[in-house]
C-alpha cells in the first residue's frame, strides 16, 4: 500500500518544528513503510521546504504544499468574505491557534487570485512537486445554519440564479419550514443524501457546482505549472453540506484525501460534524447519527469510489487528548478497511509529527 504523510508545520507565520525534527520523523517512518508523498505546510518559511525537500527528493518522496484556499487566507490577505443567504455576516464560534475556520466567498475571482498569488510569492521557488488544496469548500454547521446556507453575496446570488436557483426562494422556504428545510428523502449508504424539498435539494446541488467551478480553476492553474494537485474532502456523509460533490469536484484533480476521521472531535470529524447538524436542525427528518464502526466506514469508502481520480482515504493517526482519541487498534482497523477496498493508498493524517510510536508500528504491521 502506498502512503502519504501529512505534516502540519504551523500557520503562515508559525514554525512548530525544526527542520531536523521533521527530517528525522520522516526518516524513521519511511524506514518502516513505503512513503510516496509528503504533504507539508503552510508556514511561509521557505528555508524549511527547501531543506526538507532536498531530503525527501533524495529518498524518492514527492513534496506537496499544504495550501488552504477558502479559509485561513484572511490571516495573510484580505479576501472577499462570505455571507449567508440573508446577507448577514457569518459568526464562527470556533477558533484555534493557526485556524479560524472563517470562510471566504468561493465565487470571487479575487479570492482565487489571492490563492494563486500566495503560491507565487511564498512557495513557487521551494521545490514543491505538487499542491494539496485544503478548505476547498463552504462553511459547515460549525457556524450553525447560516454557515451551511451560504454564500449569499451579490456574486453568489448571480451564480445561483445562473444555475436555476433564486436565493429569495431559498430564504422564503427556510423561513417557512425551519428545520424541515433539511428533511431528507433518503440517504443512500454509498452516496449523498437527498432532500424532500426540491428548492432545498437544488440549492445544495448548485452550491456544489459553484464550489467545483472555483476548484477546477485552481486545479488548472497549478497543473499548468506542472504540479500534481490533491484535494482535501469531507467524508461523503457530510460533504453535501459544504458543497463537495465527489463526482464533480474531482474532475481536474490528480488525487483526493477524503477525511474519514471517525475519532476526531473537531471540524471535519465525521461524528462531530453530524452532531452539529443534529444540534442546529434538531427537528429535521434524518437518519440517526451512525455508529463510527467498520460497517459505517465501509459505506464511506464505497462512496469515495465515485471520485474520478486517485483516492487516498485519510485516517487520523495523531493523538490529541479530547480531540483525536486514536489508538493502535483503531489505526490498524482503519488501514485494514482501506486496504480491502483496493484504493491507490492511504493518507496518514493530519500530523504525523504527533503520532505515537505505537500508531506507527500498527501501520508497519499492515504495510
């Protein structure tokens, strides 16, 4: 099985680890398993990438830049913000060092230009073989219903209308139905949920088209530079909320890393995100929160198969008390399920610098 390592260096102006520590960590892990790529970022310390890149390339490992797109760029630039369909600013109650989870408008040409310019200014001469585009989505229920019912700026109103969705109708429906706006008609185990209300269903479909269009533009920009492009995606169960349709968004990517995080109590954790849906739309007709067991993981892996590029399901192997409650048995179980599906490989997330030794040994057992 091919492996991708993911290393969080820290935010734009941070550097959580020394160059020597990163190199030593990769050296130890790559002696136990075959490593194909390393995703690293998004500090703007060029010397870090140049020196780590020299080591990686000497080991035959590709180096990919971990680059946030529609969130976190407010920490280094002035993007066009996103608003909800009522035209109100979206309040994000959750923030942590290096990540504010404040999303910007996906239909804004200016925001796309900011991402491209960030690469050109800070990373183009660092020796990257590719880019890993993170935050290629809209806000989730982390910001409540307003986060999911976005973006409603003038640009997005026009973009939705071009796709047959009048946001006034969406607003009226939500004001009339409340939680029932999110009533589900069905949830195919291997696919996206379908909503009862046609207006609501089409809103989410159009949102996926708007997000995909922006992501395609970024993919084309980086691929035209000879760079490999990977995408970070929500698990299929919750991907529709944030505007990520697997069959659509992956059309111009080289690979994806679905975040199949079953033990993460933070944004992108599957159970965490679904519980927020239940919290903010408690009366909506929907399936009960699934057990985060092997059977559930199989449904997500089945849905991942819709992607039109290489697939490296992501499992969390770092341990953080109360946030990522992982253990060697869980890591071994997740890897075994991915291996059974015969995908191209697996991504070891989201920061191997914080993975306990027992977790690495569990991976080596199945390599």
